[in-house]
C-alpha cells in the first residue's frame, strides 16, 4: 500500500552529448505521441483506468517508436490523465479531452538503471544511453542521502527538458518505520482550501492569491478554442507553443504555492497538512480545466515536499466545508452569500469564506482521530492565533502571534461524528 512507504524526489541534471540529446529528445516526442494516441482511443471507449492498457497498447506500439515497457507506461499516463474525466462523464457531466504537450517521459526499473559510478542508463526509441548525473561536489548533497543509502529504493522517475538542459526527477521510496505509521497522523494540523480567487488559503489565515492564474487560464482557454476551430497546421503549431508556455507558467505558480504552504506548516510546527478530496473539485470551485490540473499538481508537490520535512499530507471529504460555520458548526447554503464572504446565520460570526473552509477542512481531519483505532485522537488544528482541539478547547500562542476574533471558538455543541 502507498501509505506504507515514504516517498522522495531528487532532481538531478544530466550531462549529455549531442547524440544522447538527440535520442532523448526523440524519445520525449514519441512519448507524447504515445500518450495522446492512447488517450484518443480511450476517450470514447474506456470507462475505467484498467481498460486503457489492453485497449490502446497495440496501437501505440504500431504508431510510435516506443519500446514495449515505455508503451505500457504511456498507457498508464493516459489512464491517470483521464481519471477525472471518466468520473465526470459517469456523472453525466462534460469533460475536455487531455492533451500532452509537456516535454517529459516517465521511467521505471525496467527502463532506467542507476549505477554506483553516478551514471544512469535510460531506454530510448533506439539503444539505451548512459549519462552522467551532474551531482553537486562533495558527499553531503541532497541526492546522495538517497543514492548512498540502502534504505531507499528507486521508483518511477521522470525525465524532463528545460532551457536546453535535461533533468531527471529521481523517485525514491522506503518503508515507514513503526513510529511513522503510528504517530504521523496525530499532532498539529494545517487545513488548506483550494479555490479560484485564492489558489490556496490555510487555517492560519495565509492567503495565496489566484486571480492572475485564473486570468491566464481563462485567456488561454479562449485562445485554445479559437485555434482548435481554425484547425490549420499553423494553428496547431501555435497552440503547441502556447500550451508549453502556459504549462511552464502554471508549474512555476504551483511550485511557489507549495513552497509557501510548507513554510506555513513549518512555522506553526504542523505534523499534518489536510486538503479536501480533489474529486469533482472543478464543479465545487467553478474553475477551468487548467485549475483542476493545477490543484492536483499543487497537492502532489506539497505532498512530496512535505514528506522531505517529516510532514504528512492527507485528504478529507469536502462535504459542507464551504457552507458550515467553523465556529458553531451550523450548516446552511445561506451562510455563504457570495464567493468570498461567510456570515453564519446561527451565531453571527463573519470571515472570509475560503478561510472558513480551510478551518473546516482541518477540523474534519482533527475530529477523525477520535474515530480511528490507529490514532490517539490528540490532533489539534493550527489557527493564526492558537490551536483548537476537537472539543473546542483553545490554546493561544505565546508572544509574537496576533489574535484574531474569528479564531477564538465560542461555546459550541459537542462534536458529532462525520
């Protein structure tokens, strides 16, 4: 099970010569084609992820230069990309077919081999290439703690090209210790709400603005629709260039946002970061197709960055987090008169709607501790001015933190199971 492992990613630049560069670039091109072929076939015919490999394998092998294992990995990539689309279509909703423009290719233990001399062998559309890892000088670099350790084993990795260079995102995993399995889910929790106006808001009232991202995504969607209607070869080339530029921009935004969330979690000594479950998040936020990708990417980046600092990242059910008062737990659609405003009809408390949702997400995770035989139920939610326990007990922070009125819970009914 995935929860039995700790995962890490070590990004390492590769030293390549001209011949190796040509082969790797060709492999990336064929990988994108293979993913798109599988997606085009599976889009109208497959209703489950498990169908994609058996349905699309032969076509990808025949129409690309990919080897057998890379063909399998391409069908897996396609299946992951259409997962959310399959769920939406099964609910009778519309979904846009994924497109593959990112200059990346996935590797696993059959297509990649690491050697003790700090070189790596990578399968290509022709023969394998053996490249040198451009590691930092000295033996105390970040990558060495995984490369030189018997505890860590290599898992799926990703090769990408950026600004003319090749970078290998080496994936590693190890079994969790007994202590990590038993105690990782207790402690202080940071709730995180994702949205359109604010890309992310934490239960500690840290806001990550999403207006520029939303503007860029909607503008790109408008341009993409126009180019797709045009349908010329020139329009397709323009779309590919614009897609790559847009993807790089979103990746940069997500990278900075995930770093910001990790910094906030460490500032408040959090052991767990709680997100809402991302299924159907596009409907809940009224975001674009690009928002869905950005939300998932933000969750994934936060998860592996958090694990590097000993913080666990989890998801909780999203039901009522946007309409429930985090102070008295009264739930009603009328509590949220606008996208950004929350005003409880029962107790009268007011706050930013995303901030209220972030606290509800964190509180939902905190309350789960009392219902699990594997947890002690000692979790507490991190707020801007202090921490709150499942029964509403509030502990203020020492000097240096400014109290906020809506952070101090009022008398409330006993918590009920969710």
